[in-house]
């Protein structure tokens, strides 16, 4: 951890000065106007947050620290964690040191397993995963240092400790939840020779004779790691952390939001539609059959899951990365073949509907099919996989926020009568 901490410590004073100068010189300049529609629409599109770890624009998709998502697909999750925190890739020595540090922090306390084993057998895996994180709160280095009276300028240091301690344990906890909840047998020990993503795949215990599932988990962890700070999980986590709650509270809060059907459950809904398509046609449909089925779905008042995005107006580059992985390793898989064919057919159907602004696939349109191919068919678990990855972004954002001395989040709300009066209604 020393190299990571020292590198971050060198950056922080300059970043603080830069932000202070921006606020002093330009603090009254307007970034965004808020409409009545936005106020009632979940603040969609309102610029009121700062996130330096990543950004998402309509025409490029995810960009982490200035690097487009399409250029990250050959990187390891640990490299992305360093990138999120530092703003550049680690060199070989730094990467090796970070990986060793995470391994050293990876043992999950026995009481965590005792808590999980005491939960009802039919508990939702996301509830189990979040509970495991929250029950470790007693381990928080930030809470200990805060209670000891540490200076505000040093809050980030113990938050970084919490960040690394949590992330080091998440693959083992998530894999343990999977094996316990779905009766897969005893927990599997970590392999000291594997990276963070590959080790997670190893501990899940799914057959992987050629090692391609490990490659998928490396890619999956990278692609879902961060997505700026306005999505429900990142925003919820950041809001809780802004109150100086420690990262165990903040991450748990964020992942509770990720568990919602409108956020983290999308990939399983996409996969269900693809599997229904396969069942309806007894295999891979023709282009014409798929087009007719798409219209049948739309005319029944439903949507094509995985198509459209709140921000993007192009194909999600994360989907493109999964599609390329599938063509390389899953080309003979019927479910993947349908996913690829949907990409060829469905955007043309959706473009015929004027009110649809984005007919292109998002990341969830393909990721579930990848998991299903490797035998991970327990749909309720998919959000746990998402959570392990997204924890990198939520935790990194917390460290940066503490380093920059960001204040408590406290936007102003309005009543409906006030809005009616303000607009003269």
C-alpha cells in the first residue's frame, strides 16, 4: 500500500489548490439550469456533482481518467483501481506491490461467515453480500482514526485503508455467498497466484478448463468498475460518505441501491428475453423471425431489454467489448448467437419509433449471456457480480472526495405548491 499511498499523497496538495482556485475565481458561474421536468424527473441531466474518476458522455460512453473504455479491455482490475485513484496506469513494480497488498488483506473474518450462515436459506444473495460488508464495519480504520481526533486533511489516508481492506475481501465474500446460497459445496480458498478478477472466478468454482471464464471475470470487473457519480449506487454511496460515515456504511448503501430493478438487475432481464427468444423459435431465429418477435414485444407494451440508455446515444462501448469477447470465445453458443443477431436486427426496429432516442444496446444486453455460457445460471446472483466490480468506483470516489475535503451533500428541495407559484401556474 505504501507506493499507492505515497503517489496519491504527492498529488493531493496540488489538486486541493486547483479546486480552491476554481471555486475562488469562478464559484458563482452557472453550470446548469434546472427545469420543472428535471425536478420531477429524478434530476436527470442536472449538473450538480463533481466526479474526477470517470465520465460518461452521449457520444463516447465510459471514460476513466481520460481513457475511453474501449482502450481498457486488456487491463487487469488492479490496474483500473490504480488508474481510478491516481489517474494513470501503474508501472510493473507498482502493480505487483498493489496485488501483493490486496492478497495480504484478503482474509475474511470468521464472524462474517457465521453471520451469513445464520441467515435464512432463501435470503437474496445481494442481501447476504451487503450484510457481510456492513457487519465488518467494526474493522473501519477511518472510524478509529476519526474517533482518535485525526485532522481533516488526513481523512483520506484511513479511507484508503478501508478501501483496500474492503476490496481485498470482496471476491472471497461474493464467491462464498454464491457457494453457500446455491448449495455449491464448501468455500474455495483464494489462489495466491491469480489476480483479483481471475481469483474471483476461481473461488466461484465453475468449470473453466481453458481459463476463459477467468478472462471474462477480468473483463467484467474492468467494464463495470465505475460510471461517474450520478447513478444510484455511486450517488447513494457518495451521499452517505459525505456525512463522514465510513466506507463500510457508504459502500453498503450504494450497493443497496444497485440491488434495485431499475439499476443492477437489467442484465438478467435481458438474458430472460434472449432465452425466451430461443425457446420460442427452438434455437437461433432468422432475421425476419427476430424482427417480428421484436415488434410483438413492443406492441404488447413491453421494451426490448438492454436497448436504450439514459445518457448514451451510441452503442455502449462496454457492450462492444463483451460482443468482441463472445465472438472470440463463445461463437458456437446459441445464446450468444442470438445476442449478436439482436444487435444486427433490433436497432433497425427501434429507429422506426420516433420517441426512442437511443436504439443502441447498453452493457446489459450482452453480459448476462456470457455468464450463462459458463454455467452461472442463478439470475439473482448477477447483481453481486456487478457489485464486486462497482465497489472499485464507489470506494475510489470516496477516497478522492475525502482527499479534496468535499462537504456533506445537501441539495435544496422544493414543494409542489412552491413550484406552481414559481412558474405562475
